[in-house]
C-alpha cells in the first residue's frame, strides 16, 4: 500500500482505532498532527507518577510506519539516513536521523531490522508525509520498495517498572520469538496476538523500561483491553500525551518541533554521534554535516531552577539580570513531577553552555535564575 494523498489526509481530522476506548475511559482530547488523541484521563501528575512507579498504557497509533524492503534495502538506508543501518543485527533497533541536504533534521526515527532485506521505520506523526516523501525520493537507483503502512498499524506502548510483568500476564500474546525476560533494550521480536501478527519492541519514550506493540489496527481494542485487564492489579493506568511529554522531558529526549527542526544541525542538539561521518558511502546531508553549523550557533543544554515557577517553550534566556540581548530560548520546560523542581531544555549561545553556568529565564516578565546542567534530568535505576 502506498501513501494516500498527503494534502487530503493532512487536512482531515483523524481518529485512532482506539478512540472509543479512550472515550469510554473518560479521556480529554487534543489535536495532535491532525489526530484527536487523549491528552489525559485523570490527571497529568497521576499518570506521570504511575509510569515512574508502576505502569502506564499509551496509544501511539498516530505514529507513522514505513516499510523498506528489497535487495538493496540496507545500502539504501545507509544513503538515505545519517548513520549506518546496514550493520545492525536482525531484530535490532536503532535511533536515526533523516537529514535534509543542508544538514537540518527532517525527522528523527527509529529503524527496526525485521529481516536481511526488510526494515521498519517509525516516524513522527507530524512528519509522516515529509519523511515518506524524502525516503521515497531517495530510493532512485536502488532495488527497494518504500511503502507507507501507517494506516494499517496500531501502536500501543506499556511503560514503567511493571511493564514486563503486565505483558507476561496478557492473555492472547503468544509465539514470542524471544523470551522478553532476556530481551535487550532497543530490540524487537515477532509474536502473535489471538493468532494475528504482533511485533513487540523493547523501546519507548519515557525513560522507563517498557514495550511498544505493533499490530493490525482492527485488533487494537482487543489488545488494549487485554493489557488493561492484565495490569489491573499491577497499577496500570491509561496515560495521555501530557504525561508522555513530561516523562520524555525528564529523560532528556528531544521532541521534533521543539528541540529538533529543519534549521537544527544534529551537533547543536547533542546528536552529533548519530551522524556517522566514518561510513564509506555518501549520504544525504553529508557535506553539510562535515562542514557543521556556523561558528557561534546555539547548542542544546539542560536547565534546572529552584522554586515552582517553570520556564516554558519560547521563554527567553539572558546571561544576567540586566542584559538587554537575549542569549537563548527554552524549547521544552515544566515543573518536574518526579524531581519537584523546574527543568527545561534550551538552546543557548556556546559560551553559556558550560555545566554550572547561571543564566536567567524570563518567566512572564520576571527574570529567574537557572543553572546549566547535563541531560538527562532523570535516569531510572536498573
């Protein structure tokens, strides 16, 4: 199946195959990349804490799934993406970047190897069409097919310390290709759910252990209900996009449109290691990546502060209380539910990026001190 007309889909309000489950659970909804998605069910804080201490269940069916298949699939991905995908093992996953010719980021992706010549790419919902169009255009000269299968998949994530126990107890999940107890992080395996194909990935976007489950959209409600039933005595709660955002922020994970944009070089965002300049082949964006960002370009840092007033996206940063020139901007910020103090990711001028540097964030007209710190803010104890 190829992508539907992008302008038609992008302008149409869309609903997850799990929409009725969210309505039944009393969810509040928000528009996200044209999708009506649950932003919360009970409270942002309760859902956030559940994921950190027990488990949360997320509907991620708005994400894009693109299948790459053919004799040249591995070589094609080495050309199309910034790092070297041909070296990853069967059933391994790898974080990657889809770069523009000028070195900017079209999207950040996760790539799963499902076979010697078969890969699944997961792209952000808001970048579905941009990512697919770029990937398809780069297939010229390669014996490979690039197929947008986003409408065929549902994606459900169970995240938190109890995620493994919950998935273990979920009725209908069988035929696992790998024992989940021994499955490494950033791996994927095939399985079945009620006799239908299921992919189980040990990946996530919360900073906790967990699994992301890919299956046919028509079976999504059955799997959702089975997971909720298995997790009833293990603290599992449905969790919305609001808690997902504070969880990924605490874990220092960038969000496209905030930390990553077409005008961002990977090196600015701390992702220079993702761009493999050592691979022998050419790739889109290589020349620009070798040149790097302009001298003095801003860099991404973490910020922590005292009190309860948190800086938010687009709040300006100054080097002193009386400085007239803005020296940075917050991209994501919140009062950390886990840590209890304000945290933020921000782009600042290089001279302010040293750990321990004090800066000032303009919070609704008042400049409040903050300190540059390393990312992530939170790291789970393994």
